[in-house]
């Protein structure tokens, strides 16, 4: 009998294989399908927001017969809901941007709004939200526009984007900056000047876009932030990188110079090379499973990506924080206690911007935890975070 670990690795390998087939519009090998646990593969695919893409790929290549009837029905319903949401979001986005045009607000479509069109078919790239960069001087006007359209705001003037939600499936992140200044200062400093690189669309007065190169740089910078400083990033990001490099014509010398400025050249190269190796030919997946194609760092990266899901995990996020704070992979108990103390009494640039009164008045600093409790009622989340910091390995 196969061990649970061996089975998990096979399911992950099958998931990568079917994703590679989808990206290349290739029919999967029938023999391989017969020995797949498609129920587990689709569980993984949902976690990485690639389930609809794999289902559509199997449907288009006449392979749905390898799924049992109940699973096929479940995946069909799921895929229909993804397609419906994408249609609704596209229509709603057009209506919102028409208002931007009327009000003279410049805007730029970001991330999934652009990348979705690179996938083989509509609905293959699942999107939780739409990201739009706009003229920050119109932030209050945009708030009014969204309010008029029935949205409620869940985040407003708290970071680099405002979050607007409306039933049944609308979610927009309206960006005043590409990167939060509280996240990574070096990334923020670089991307704060990105608006100077905007190119106006010929068919619109206020819609702009980035060059292929600058869009790719922003995408990689955003992926780096999630990979290194948040809870990780999933296989959908790797699929996006594969398609961006396959479909975009880009000046590689320019990319090399810019990634060097950001100090993420190695990250981009490993991510791009990994995507090419595991997706360029579906059959390569089974050779890489035997560690014959990937370097050690690429294997580590792939395992981390597979274990992160599309939004990363709390455990990954905590481990990254503790390793950064302690300066070592081996996390000491002292590091955990210092981290918890700093979460209760924050310091640095983030503290200065989030709590200016307490930053200016040292006498009030001791009362900061009480203020945070009254203002946000976040004592439970802080306790959960402290427990996670103590048990993360």
C-alpha cells in the first residue's frame, strides 16, 4: 500500500500535469488519466484556483468520461459559477470604467484583468477580484461612484487599495499605489514612480496601460512580495508567469536591468525557469518527479508553491516573519516572544503611519494596546497570532 506522503506527491504531480496540458491546449494521456485520483486533483486545483481551467480542458479534449458522474457534476457546477462570475465582473467593470471616463479619472487594469486573456479559453483563469489603479486625487470621487452603484467598502484609506464588495459576486480593489509603503519600502520606492511609464490607450481618453515589460516587472514584484513576505503564492502564479513569457514580446535586457534594481533577479529567473520546465511539455512533469530536471532550489520552490495555495497560508506567513526577525532558519523561543511583543507594541515606519498620535507622544505609547483593542476589537486575532507564533516550526 502506498504511503500517504507518496499519494500526496502523485496527486500533486497529476495536478501539475493536467495544468500543463491545459496551458498548452494538449490532450492528456488516457493511461495517466485512468490512474489519477481526480477527486483529489480537483481538490488541489480549487485551492490553487485552477479547477475550472482543468475541467474545461478535459471537456474540450473529450476526457470527461474518466471522471465519475458525481465529480463531473460537481465540477460542472463549479466551472459554471466561475464563468458566470467572470462575466458579471467584466460587465460591471465596464460600467465602472465608463463612469471613470465621464469623470475624467485615469485608470489602469492590473494583474488578472490582463492575464485572463492569455489563457486558452474564457473562464479558465479564476479571479477573486478585479484590480484597478487610478488617479489617487479622485479617491473620494471613486468612493462615491462605488457607493452609488450599491457597494459597501471594507477597506478605505488604510493601505494602497480600497476594497469594494457587492452581492452576488462583485469585488474590486481600487489601487492608489501599486505597492503598499508599509509592505516593502524598496518595492514601494521603485513602483511609486511607475505612473510615469503609463501609455494611453488609443480608443479611450483616460485608460492607460503599461508596456509588456513594465506589466511583467510589476507582476513579478507582486509575486515576490507574496512569496517572500506573505503566506506564499500558488501554482496559478506559476501558470501566469509561463503564459506571460510565452505570449508577451519583451526586451530581456531591459528586464534584467530593472530586476537588478529591485534585487529580485534570482527570484524571477528561478520562477520563470521553473514555469518553463514544468509546463513547456506535460510529459516533463513525470521526469521532474524523479528530480532529473529540476535543481535543488527549483524543487524547493515548487514544493513551497504547491503548499501555499493561491493566497498563501498563515503558517507560511508566520514562519517568514519569524525567520526575518530572528535572522536564521532555526527559530528560537526568544525570537517568538520578541515578535509577539512587537505585535503588541509595534515600531518602525508602519507604526509611524498607522498610529501618528502615539508616534508623536511617547507618554501615550503604553496605552497603545488598549487603543487598538477599543478601535478594532482585535484581541482575539492577536491571541490567535501569538499562538501561531509559538507553535510554528
